[in-house]
C-alpha cells in the first residue's frame, strides 16, 4: 500500500505513520506529565517543526541550482523535497537543547520521544514487509490511445518512471512539463504515462491543449495500477528499476529537484546532478 484516501484527500502511507507517531508522542508526553513535570507538547511541536525545516533546507541546498532557477519553489513543499538526514540532525539537536536547558521537561519529553520512535518503528517495519509483495512490475496489459495493447513487462530491461495521472487533476497538469523535459534529459529511462479512467479522445485532446509531447501514453481505465500498488491518490509516480522492481514512489506534484532525487533510486551508477 502506497497511499490512503481520507475523504477527498490522499496521503502517502509514510506520512500517515509519521502522523501516528507524533500523536502517540503527544499523548505519552501528556500522560507522563500529569503527576509531575510539565506537558512537553510545545517542545515536541517545536522539535517537529525544526526537523521539518531542517529536512527542507537540506534538500534545497542539495539541489540549489534547480531551486535558484525558480526560487518560489523553495517554499512550495508540495513537491515532497525533504532530506531525512538533515531533518533528523536538526530535530535531534533541538531535542537535546530542550533536555539540557529545561530539566523539568527531561522525564516527560524523553518518554514522549521514545514512544514516538517505538510507534513509528512498530508500524513502518511491517509495512515495508507488506509492500515487498507488490514490488514487481505486474503482468498487466493496457491500451494506448491508438488502440494497441501493451504489456507493462515489455518495458523491463531499462529503468522505468511510471506516472499515473488524469486531465482533471491540477497537480498532474502542473508537473507535466517537468516530466516531458525529463524524457529528453534521461534517455536511458523509460517514462510511461498511465491515464486513469479517461478515454483516448479526452486524453489526446488534453495533451494537445496542454501542448506537451509524451512518448508512452497508456490508458488505465479500470485503475489496475492503483489496485496493484495500493495507490489511491493522483498524481502517483512509481520508480522501477531495470529488473522491474519498485524502488520508490512519490504521491503528489514533482518538481525538477524532487524528480532528480527519486531517480537516484533507479540510477545507482548515474546519480542525477
């Protein structure tokens, strides 16, 4: 399972697990502070904020060239551009500062942090094992807008970026020029564009109106890909290695920088610059 639908919204599973861990930490901190000490909720939220900002700034600095070309994207976190290493370092330093300077918080804050880590580990590890059952590219036949049948496994042998989109999805539309350009920037990668639930007339008219040229457009009218990979949101982009194994996923709009970051998972010997 890659994402969950919450009403009209979709969240990637890893973010849902992080949210559960944060809620567990807040609850544990509140319980542990009822008799003695202070509620660590403000400290926990500050640590979380510092960690998120650190993760974002680390990612932006790593791909500074791409962000400087369009500085507005620095604050547009919808591209999912976060570097977990700088986030963990920032959050840890902030937590240590609280533990050092505010002794009255040490017990409750420590219990909250440990609880959050345990909840995250207890959910993330089983999920990773469950996801391993759907890592292989399925033996699935889809149609092209021209009416030809294509088996997805015919594309194995080269790394694959499989983008699931629809014409009514605003972030799908916004990321299309990025993916169109990527076809030319990474000729050793197969870019596949699986439209969800629309007919060939609608798809071709939309692409013509948007003025983008996509090389491999497929029609997934029965949401077969979403059922196989457990994806319930758009756009979803799957990063599959040359052996047909899923290595990474991205729910939401891609920027140039976040696409480069994800491509590293299927181009281990050719890291994007």
